[in-house]
């Protein structure tokens, strides 16, 4: 796997000369953008080790096999990493190939592997959340629920959870105390 450092905060990983993923250096660790083809996980983990940082987030641009091929292996190796993808593509990862009403009603193009890994949001490390942040969590849960995609939220600290309690959302959102319980849901 070829590694190219574009800036202090952006590293491109390339496999087979044309399949790319990116490591973004952030204050709390690395965000991995896409997971490439199956079998790419070892090279991705090695690149993160060389940067001396842990991958804390996996952001998937879409559900094609060359973007999500190593997702399950990476999620197994990085159980604390948060996984994000659009609601539409999360349905594809779950095996739902139905078309949305606004989409062209033609055959889907490209390969869409089914994965065991589900998107989720872990609020344990969040120390401040305003109403805009709370709205984003609520909208994500509702969008994924409408799409039929399971989604779980790991309960935040007392300061964060207080907002959800005050808004009476604590019993309306799928909160879990532990990441393992959220992933099993």
C-alpha cells in the first residue's frame, strides 16, 4: 500500500494504483475516510501506527465495495471507532437494494457488499453539546429509523445527557450505557 502525506493533517493510502482511502489527523485521533477493498485493513492499521495515532472514526463516502471492503475487519480491530455513512448507503450495507422514490428507477450500478458493521454514535467523550449538536443526533436517528437502518447511541456524560433528559428525549432515542450493548442492538 502506497502512503502519500499531502499535509500535516492528511495522508492518502493507495492500493492497486487507483483505490484510495484517507487518514485525517484530528485532535482526538484519526478519521479514516473509506476502507478500500477487502484485505486492506492491515495496511490501513499499519499507516495509522506509523502516524502514532488511533483511528477513532470511520467515515464512509458510499457503499461500493472499493470503499467499504475492509469495514468489518477494521471495525473488529477498532471496536471503539465510530462509523458514519449516509442513511441510504447504510441500507445498502444492510442488504436493502430497494430504490427510493426520488431515485432513478433503474438497476443499481457497482458492487454493494453486505456488512455486519452498523453506523453508530458514541457520546461518551463529548463534554459539551448544544441544541444544534443535539438536533444532529436526533435527525440522524430519525433518518436512519425511517430508512429501516438500526442505529444506537452510547450515552454521554452527565453534562451531555442532561440536555437529552431536559428535552425528554432520553426515552425516545436508542441510548445504551456501553458500546458493546449498542453494537449488539
